[in-house]
């Protein structure tokens, strides 16, 4: 390796004095570099000195009000990440108590940061989510009073507008212990039974209108949902399945999504019979929501009870109804040799006749069975749904080498949709698809019952000759 390559070993040969001079030079005009160097100098003086600098920086970040545009976004993310690194990697090894308080303070600045930056990409949120997880590294080494910590957690989750405190209860569960969790439950329950507070500044007429519109009911429902969430988080952290389930009403437990969740808790506690009974009690719920989870929980319950024949029957029924790939794979794995081949053939015949074309095409691609996908396209070309544009595009690319006619039919469906419905924003893609059709025309010697490329192109020119913006993109 060249001695001029920029790496740690080569830089060390320059010596401390020359490196110091270089750092002073490169830091001129760069507030970020200067701030980083000061942090390292503070760390050299000890954790208390570094903690003071980190605390000052967090205070500055919390008080800042100027909007952070995209040009300064990366710098902000880097700044936030550095503060977490200083807390967890520099301060925590020497003084975990100070590090714990600083990391808590870091999470507390989240609302201020979110309030002055567009986090549609979620990268700011990623920083805070990663930061809160670092409590796992610090908390076990900190001496904390359970009741004080419980009150601190309760204060935090009441003001969790950006979700910055999500997960704090399970993260603190071990430190809270039984007494701290009990204190947290008491705080939540006291809040739940307290009267709803109205804004004292509201005029009586405004309060009357709010009640008339059901505003108070909405507030009460939000409060009830929050209390329920808190108690379930605490129960889950404590491993108390009964307390977790107790937050659901009998009506809740007849919903498939909730029943499946609770059934899995029963299974974790080796209560397969209870899980199955609960699921069967919810099987009349006709809503689509939670059906997939219900099926998975039902199968898991049957497996736990050793009812393999029933497991296989339900897997097959699920596949027949939804073309769920995983259910079919699991079904075939338990079949004897040769029986699995016959069952797969039966399954693929069902796929070709499945009522929803898009679901059948997606299954064929993911299985994968490109021959079945091609047959599906050619035999049911009039059912191609252009609403699923990404699916059709990926299908055409997958089929173009071995099944060019099927690929051409998919491209034609997208071209026709764009032109027939005047979707000008799709003309560019449609022109690319037409180019692909032209490229494959040389390979296609048999268009079977479908128009040749020349005939199709002539039809387009006859019916859409006025769409000049499209034709301009094809030249």
C-alpha cells in the first residue's frame, strides 16, 4: 500500500505537532470541525467536562427555531449523531449515570428538531429511534430509583407527539422492576380515572359547541385508547399476559386481528387450547382486516395441538382462497414424494383459473413459474389490469427473454391504457414499451392469435395519430 494513501497508519507518521497544525488549518471556516475538535479536547479532560459541552449543544439545538433546509439537512443529522456517539461511546464507559441523563435529554429535544425540519424521508426519525435503543447499553450500569424512573417515564410518554418515546417502557422494564412497573400502572390508572380537563380559556359557548359536535366524546376516546396502550405496554414489559388481555373487551376479542394477537400470547404461554377457542370465537368476523394473521395463528394453534391433518387442510384452503405462496409451500413440504408434485400441478391449474388476474400473475412470478405466468397473460389478455403498473412492468421484464409474446402483450396493455385515456404523464413510459415491442418483433415468428407488431403499430397510428407528444417520444 502506498505511503501516500490517506489512512490512520500513514497519518500517524506525520507526528502530533504537524497533525495539530493541519487540524487547525482545515478547521478554519468550518464550525462543524471546530465543534468536533472541541468535543475531543473536552473528552481528554474527563467525562464531566465533555458532558458539559454536550449538554450545551443539546440546549442550543432545543432552542433553535430556524428551519433546516435540504442543504443543511446532512449537517444536522451528523451533528445529532455525533452527540449520541459522545454520550454513549465516550461518556457512558466512564460515567454511565451522566450518560443516562444526557441521552434522556437528547430524546427530549426531538420535538424541537422535528418542528424545524421536513422529515418526510424519515432519516431524522432514524437518528432518534437509534438513539433511544442505546439505553440498552447504558441502563444496566446505572443505579436508578424505580419510583423516580417510573414518574420520569410517565412524564415522557404523555408528551410523545412525534413517537420519540416509543419503546421506552420495555427499554426501562428491567430497571423499573416490579415496584417501578406497579408505580407506572398507578400513574396510568390515576390519569384514566381523572376528569377530562377543558381549556380554561375557552368561552362557555365554545365549550357548548364542542360538546354538541361530540368533541368531548372524541377526547374521551383518545384518552381511553392511550390508557389502554400504556397498560398493555406495561403488561408486555412485565410478561403479564393476563393483564395485557384484560385491556380488551369481549367484543374486541371477537375481531380476527385482535384474536390472532392474543392467541399468539396464549401460545407463548403454552395455552394452545385457549388460543384455538379464542380464534374459533372470532371466525365469524366478516371483515378482511386481520384475516391473514388469524389464519397464521389458527395454523400455529393446530400445530401446537398436534392436529397436522387439520393444519394441512387449512393451508390448502387458504391457498385456494388467496393464492398465499407461503401456505402452499408449507403444505407441499409435508407431503410424501411424488404427492407433492401432483399437488403442485393441481395448484398451478387453480392459479390459471383464479378469478383475480393480478393476484394470479403475482403468484406465478413469485413462485416462480414463468411458463404459467406467460400462459396466464396469453389466455386472459383481456383481463390485464393496468392499475397494477409496477406488477405489469416487472412481469414483462421477467418474461421478455423466454416468453417474448407474453411480455409484448403486457407492454401493449400499458401502451393502450396510456393512449386511450390520454394519460400524457405516461407517454414517456408508453414510448419505451413500444420500443421494447419493436425490439422483440425480430424474435417473434408467431404472434399466435394476436396482431403482429406491424398490424398493432398501424392500429395505433390510425386511432391515435393526433397524439403528437406521444409519437415525438418514439422517434
